[in-house]
């Protein structure tokens, strides 16, 4: 293989349609391997390889751990596994979830950058939140090229918008032009020296790969923060600079700022639902105790229980109104990767 021999593509919501359009424009015999991650629930059945094989001339299949990387083929991340790369071979790993999903885009992009450096083209398509932004930044820092679907052209523009705002993207183009652009880029010999991957990035790839040494190490890349992991509740380390900011816990779960904020909002909502259930049960129990005490002729105690039942009902009503209004749902973040303004 010559030129840019590895194309890695990440997508989420709206991604299946976008990928079908993209691969329909790729020619048979493309002198590059294409590796694809689309967010899919862990318990779902993925038929994406069949869809992509019907959409264009390149054969697509779920990746198999250890198989050779062959040009002119499409490798699709299997359900509930990360798709990664070593030089010449595919890795399929059930590593820690990143951005609350497995497969995730960032592990593929990071590992491709480590294995192939300047010969990688990273592509971010339609999707919600910002998975792929950190990984695309690593592709760029290792000398590869970054291609992003024009957000105005995407069904869900959040992933493309985040990539554009935080990575020195080489090409922003409508979906209809991405395939022809990739054909051009594959034929181009990479220019310039090949920069190396940072020590932090190397460790993160090793964590993604479930390397025992990386997971056994006491420290993690970055700076220990005051935040905790929504999944395992361990401490989170803040990794990267403002453009590539993300968070990773000791066992390896990783979050972009937007995804972390979204997961925190879901945790708050779950806690409120749990509190509502407890309050409603407390009201029922107090009401029954009030009735019991009333039958026994203990009016004062019955009144205390009745008051407690009324108080619990009032508190439950407040929580129910909050949940109905949706105030604790997923936040709508402003442009960029920062947190909402106070």
C-alpha cells in the first residue's frame, strides 16, 4: 500500500445513512483499508456490514481480532467491542467504555495514529455529542489528515462541529464529496516528517488495549481532578489541553467534556426518580400508620403520621413537577467543548 493507506471513520446518530452514501462512492480496488466505528447499543444486532456491502463495491465485514489489514476492504467494529489497529493487524478488544459507548471512535483513531502515523486519514461524520474529537486530534498530531462532514450537511451536526472547533481539520466537505476526496487523499504521498505520539497518548492506547502493565500502573495520564466517573464512581484524571480535554478513571473509562456533562445529568435524573419513589412509599407508609393509630384511638400519634404523609406527598409533588418539565434531562451545550456558562 502507498499514500494514505488507512481510512478510519467515526459516526453516531445519522451515521448509517451517511456511511452508506460515502461507501457508494468508493471504487473497487481502493488501495486503502477502511475501518468504521458507529455507536450501537451493546445488546443490539449489527447489520452494518451487510448494509455497506450492498451500498458500494467494497466488501464489508465485522472485524476479527488478529486478522490482517487488507486494502480494498471495510472493517466494521463489532457490537460491544472497540475496533483498534496494530501495524498490519486488526484488534478487537472489549476494553473500558469511552464516552459511555463501546465501540467508541476515539480508541480506533488513537490506535491508527500510533500504528500508521502520517498514512492515516480520520473522518468524522454525523453524530451527537463529541466522540471522535480527541482521537482526530491525535491523528493530526501524528501527521495524519482530518476530514469532517460539513455540519450543515449532517443529520446530527454535534460530532462534526466539535471536531471542527477543536482540531486543525484539513477538509470540511458535504457528505456527497467525501468519497471523491478520500480517493484523492489515498493517492497522495504523506508530506513532512512523522511526529511521534506523546507519552500520555501511548498510555491511553495501552489502556484501551487492556494492557496489564498499563492498567496495573498506579498513576494515570493527566492531573487528578475532583470529579468522579459516572460508571464506576472512581476518581477521574483530566487529560490533555483545552482543545483535547478529556477525563479518564483508573479502570479506563474515558469521557469528553460534553459526554461527561451529559452522563452527570442522567445520573442526577436517576437519583431524582429514586428519591421520588422513596418519598411516595414514605407517604403511603405514613398514611397507613396514621390509619392504624386512629383505629387504636391514639389521635396525637395518628396526626403526626398524617402530617408526615402530607409532607412526603408535597416533596414528591415538587420532584414530579421537575421531572415532568425535563429540567434534569440531557443539557444542550453551547458551541465548543467548554461547560455551560454559569
